[in-house]
């Protein structure tokens, strides 16, 4: 079953460019993982202007493989000093509301 992960990150004032620079290698390497269908970094247009990771995996095992990857761990270490708080992470599974056409 596919898994959608959305991670919301608020960074410290003035840390935006450093956060994007730190995220770049992780995003690139994550897109090359075999179980990753989609992996992008977005930015809220209004409000807190948090960074938003939009991730789609083939299954839970792919999520676990991503979290165990060296590039994900390296990004976590780099982002720790840039984040204003712990990220909000939302893990979801699809809900079938209509037949696929």
C-alpha cells in the first residue's frame, strides 16, 4: 500500500538559505531511492512559511529504508541546528473513495 508523508519544518530566522542548501543533497538522493515515487520540498506561501516535504513511497518498507539512509541521517544532523522546533510529520495511507478509472 502506498504511503504519503508530509513533513512540516519551521526554521530559525535567517536560516532559510542554509536549510535549502542542506536539504538539496537529501532531496536528490531520495528521488533516486527505488521505493520513492515522489519527493519534493515546498514552501508555504503564507503564514509561518514553513518548509514542506511532500513524499510518496511504494510501501511502509520504502519509508523505513529512506529513514535508514545515510543521506537522510546526514540531513537530520544538519537540519537540527537550523530548525526552530521539531518537525511535524504526518504519515498517511490512501482512502479509496471512488473506483479507479
